[in-house]
């Protein structure tokens, strides 16, 4: 069974930082692309970053470029999203997902975590 479990969300002041974790199990970690997505109420789910663990390539959406960093610890089957310089507009439910396609289109991903809430106060 493929499982993805996000953790690390919470409430933070504008300008602060959070580190999200996505713990994966039930599949060969190195064969998958892992993406981070977010969705605020009333807005479309958007892809913000992804990583392929077979060569370490990464991608960042312009809205988070320079502020967020995606990384992986293959020994722990875990992908992280370090979020710095957080803004109120970053407030959303954050999801990790696994798939085989290098894309930020949400519905090209095959497996999803439950999401973790990130709230940034001003």
C-alpha cells in the first residue's frame, strides 16, 4: 500500500519558517517524483515544487522560488519542504504527492497525502 504522510504544518508569523515533511512508504522511493502542492479555500490546487529522487532534479514555482527548498532523505523515504520568509498568502493546506510524470499538474500525480495546514499570520 502506497502511503504518504505530511507533517510539520502549523501557525507561524509572517517572515517566519516552517519545515514540512512527507514520509513515504509502500513503493520504491527513488523511482518516483514527489511534488508539493497547496490549496487555499476557494482557490485551485497549485503545484509549488517537485523533486525526482533518481537524479535529484528540482523545480520551483515562481511564487516560492528563493523562499522554499525541497529536499529528500532517501534513507528515511522522506521529502522535506523548508519554507522561509513566509507570507500570509502562503496560507493553505499543503499536500505531498507521488507520481511518475515530471509535471506540476496535480491530477497527473497518483498518490496523495492527507494534507497539513499552514497558516501565516500578519
